[in-house]
C-alpha cells in the first residue's frame, strides 16, 4: 500500500445545489481546499456561507433537495488506498466505514447526536459495536476509558445515567467521546460550542485541542468565531456565499489577511463576533465589488491562496 500523503482530504471544485420551488440555489461553487494530516483546519465564514454543506459533503450526508453537482473529495486514509468520496455509490462499503468510522462529526447541539432513551454507556459502547467486531464487555470498557479521556469522572456510575441527567457541557463531552471511539482519521466539529456557556465553551475547545494532539487525528473545525480560530487552528479556509475566498496558515490569515473580505471579518471581531454570536453582516463593511465577483483561487508566493484578480496582487505573486 502506498504511504499516505500529506493531505488527508483534498476537496476540489465542489459544487452543491439545492432545488426548491423557487429554483436552484448554488450552495457551493468551485470549493477547493486541502486538509493537512494531523493538523487542525478551520473553516470560517458568516451564516449561510456554506460551512455545514461542505462538512456534509465530506460525510456524504447531503439530503435532498440538496445534491453534489460536481467536483471531488479525495480521501487518503492511512489504512486503505485513497478514493474519491463524491463518486462512491450508495451501496459501497466504504461509505458505511466512512461515516462514524474513518470520519466522525460533532454537531452544534449535543442532543441531536444523543438519544434520550438510552443510557450514556449504551450509546458510547454502541458507537464502538457499530464499527468494530468486539464483545459488549470490551466495548463497555473502552467506552469507559474514552469517557474518562474526555474528562467525565465517576464514569461507571455516570454510564448508567441518561443524557438529560447531564449538563450541556457534559453532553458535548459524551458526543466527543462517541465521535472518537472508533479512532477516526478525521474529526469534523461543526460549531460544537455555540450552544454552550462561555466558560464551558473554553473547556470544550481546550479538550478538542488536547485530544487532537494526543490522538494525532486531523480536525476540521467549523466556526464563525475568529477568536476560536486563533486559539485552535493551524490552517484557515475563509468562505463567503458558497465560495472560498482565502486559504492560509492561521498566522498568515489572521496577521496579514489579503482578501478584503477577510480583512473585514477581522475588523468586525470586537463588534460582531462575540463568542457564541453569529456573524451576519460583514459584506456591509467590505466593498461589494471585492466579494461579489467570483475569481479563481491564485496561489501567492508565500503559499497561501486567495480569490482575487492576479493583476491586483502585485508583488505578492
Ligand atoms: N435544506 C436546504 N434547502 C435549501 N437551501 C439550503 C439548505 N441547506 C443549505 N442551503 C443553502 O446552502 C447555503 C449554505 O448553508 P450552510 O448550512 O452550509 O451555511 P453555514 O455556513 O453552515 O451557516 P451557519 O453558520 O448558519 O451554520 C445556505 O445559504 C442555503 O442557500
Ligand atoms: Mg452551519
């Protein structure tokens, strides 16, 4: 088997459309970015920019009336040959292994991932049994270990409790444990702390970072909060209206943004991007021409990519 490459995922020219009564909405247009292995890639952008749709494409959970209309997502797991997630047929075994096995997802609201009628211990061990051929005893033991790893104390007793007996922060810890039990190569977190109190948010972010460093998996972290990006991510993908406007290291993008939209996003932090609040109106602080005209991504000499006309980039090229 070939050595796995530097990028665990390579998204190329991804197109997603939603067909509704009023016509076709292009939710994603020509979205391309890499997810480097063993690092944290943040996708940032205001509400409706296409962050969740992008994540759902990687998991292949886009539901009608949405549809992937073009592009590819090359997934390069360390234990299998690389394949294109977009072109997998609905009955391909790799699709089942992908969801919750190779790639897991943590959503904003923990109760969407948890069932109210089963105990926490049952749900975490079930996540193990779904993807691995081990006995119930082994699954229970491993579930307990994983719950301890995510900071749940008094595990044996708590595993017999139901999610409603847990606080919001503890539930999100359980969801993270469920997402990690199969040792996924990629963990996608879609605004996992937005529904939590500020202090709990900070704890969960620290937890995600610590687990990523310990388990060495690749993380895609979706957020509209650039403060969180600075704290957590290695790379940043900036999205707006279903397109990618800028890609670079955290340092590049946060310290010296090139695209006017990214600059606007940063300038707007104190006013608009308070933790837990949504960014809605960056376009109003940026010249509309800069962001409404699509340009292909251009690679600059420092390696970052930006969607601007080449002639405007001068000696950055
Ligand atoms: N079920 C749907 N039906 C029709 N259009 C949809 C649907 N889901 C998403 N879209 C379209 O895709 C776009 C991107 O949605 P997406 O959920 O990815 O935004 P987001 O960046 O995750 O926003 P948020 O920060 O609010 O979660 C939306 O603006 C909308 O046009
Ligand atoms: Mg979303």
